[in-house]
C-alpha cells in the first residue's frame, strides 16, 4: 500500500517541490492551496509521474475549510501517513505604524492555520498509532528582526507549539517535525532583495525529506545560517540591538 501525504501550501514554493519529490518517491498526495488553477496543474504533473493526486482548494486560515479538506483526504485515501504544513505568508511589520489587522492576518495563516490542521491530524494519527506531521517554521523564529517582527513572532510561536507537543505525542507513535529554513528562493521571497545563503526550493525539499526519513525532529538549514541565528539568540540585548538596528524611510499608513 502506498503511503499518503497531505500538503498545505502545495501550489508554489517549498510545498510544490515537496509534492513533486514525494510523488517521485511513490506517495499518493492530497494537495491543498488557495489557488485552484495552480493546484490542478500540480495534480496533473504529479499524476504524470505515475501516482495518484487529490487537489483540494483550501484556505488554511478558515477552520471549516481545513476540516473539510482533511475529511476529504481520509475519505479518499483512508489514512494520512505524512502531513506537511507548508502554507505561510510574509508581510512586513512597520513598528511605527503597527497594524493589529496585518498581524492578525499573519497569525491566521502562519499559526492558527497550523493549529486547525493539528486539531484534525493529531486525532487521525493517534488512532493510527503512526504518522508524521511536519510544519514549515523559519530560522526567523530565533529572534525578532526589525521590519519582520510579526512574521518572526508567528514562527517563534509555531516552533514552540511543536516543541511543546512533540514529546507528548511520541508515545502515541506520532512524530512532530519542526522545519526551520533560512532564505529559500520562492515566489514569497521574490521581493526580498539580497538573501544571504539562499537555497533553491527543490534542493530544500530534497534535504527536508531526507532528514524526515532519517528521523530528525528539528530540521534547520543551511548550516551556516543556523549557526549564525543560534549565536544571535545568546547575544546580550544591547549588542543585538546594535547589530540589527538600521535606519530606513517609512511610508506611514493613511488612517
């Protein structure tokens, strides 16, 4: 029996490349994303590789849509062996013009979207006594970065959520995996400008799956960026502030 993978954010970026790599490995796939046309194109590409694919339009910020997508997956494939929660967004946070609405948008996709998936997936995999749930966090979870404070906060919360649940779920045969990449070249990062130590999405997908297969519970890459961020975590506040401080023109939001 082929293994079943459920992927959110599958229409582009890391999720897209993970879907193709898993198809090559023989998984059958439930592919979810907001953009139906791109999702259907991916499903056809997966089928051309020689495996089955179910495409489900789903916005992870909507709990009802998440529940229906996972129910449809189980109805079609009968189980879920691997879930990769890849859906995510990035928005700048302008501190002097902070918007709670903008922050809520980040929270709904990057954190609550994951929690909606967890609520369904944990119950399924506990019943199976087997399964892997992997979520794409970020090295940005390590410290708040000026201009990206909201994004960093959502990823820090995501990493902490998985860390806190990981040991409890292990005894039920369920493995949680936290994936913390540095810069990866994707449509989401296309406007980021200079990205030190950037990796390509296809190479990132292969690395992620190799390390999931090897049993890793936390996957951080690339190594130089991971080491740098670990060092940033232990810097005294004064030194950290000096390093990350920068002056930039800001266009305030009109009220």
